[in-house]
């Protein structure tokens, strides 16, 4: 029993390290808060404001307006803006977004046959689209109409 007590006593006290062996880490430089950058502004996508291959410079603005009109309940205005987008940007970079807005607008306007036809074309043209599930939900909501 004495051997255990002596053994545990040896473990309890770490060996002393001479202060000359312990190195102090270098001090970190101080930085004046006034010299720090302000909150970063989110980078805008490179395509914004750049004409697409078909010369459509206002593509994003058109669809932003169409989406805002749809969210505010003005489905007629949203449809008008998606028609403008189709006319100005027939092969634009945001075709899927245009079609999603148009399909939702048609549903809100109770134009169910057009909505279904456009949704079927969307599924055929963009089978891997991230919008496909949302479009399927819109069509399912108005299935009985």
C-alpha cells in the first residue's frame, strides 16, 4: 500500500522546468480599429448589367420587377414583364426564372390550361431545374381547376 501512495505522489507533482527553457511567444502586433475594413459589400454577379449574347442588358431588372409584381399580387403586370423579357431576351441567361414567374402568374390569373401547358414545356426543357419542384407544387395546387 505504501508503494501506491508513493507512486501517485510522484505523478501529482510535475517535474520543474527551469524558466530559461520556457519560451515566451512573440507579442502580436496591435491594430487600430479605425484601420480595419468596413463590412464587406456582397459582390454582384458578373452577369449583372452585362449584355447577354442576344444584347439583353436589362434582363435581371426585368425579372426582378416581374417577381416583385407577382409577390405584390399584380399577376397581370408580372405576365406583361415576362412577355417583355421573352421579346427582348429570347435566349437570355434567366429563362428558367422567367418561366417560373409566368407559370405562377398564369395560376394566379386562373389561366390553368396555359399554366399546365407552360409547366409541361418547362419540365421537358429543364428536367433538372431547381424550380421544377416549385412548379409541380403550383400545378398540383390547381389540379382540380
